[in-house]
C-alpha cells in the first residue's frame, strides 16, 4: 500500500467556529473511476 496517494484540499484559512469544507480523494487499484 505504499502507492496510495491521498489528496486533501483544505481552506488556507479558517476562523474558530467557522464551517469549512474539506475534500479528499484516494485512488484504489481495483477502482478505475469510470462509471
């Protein structure tokens, strides 16, 4: 599993109590992503 490359997007700044959106993407060898 050393080939796993997670990608995470987080906002550059966030204030206390603020709602932020975090996006993540992890590829899997068995999943092509084409549906």
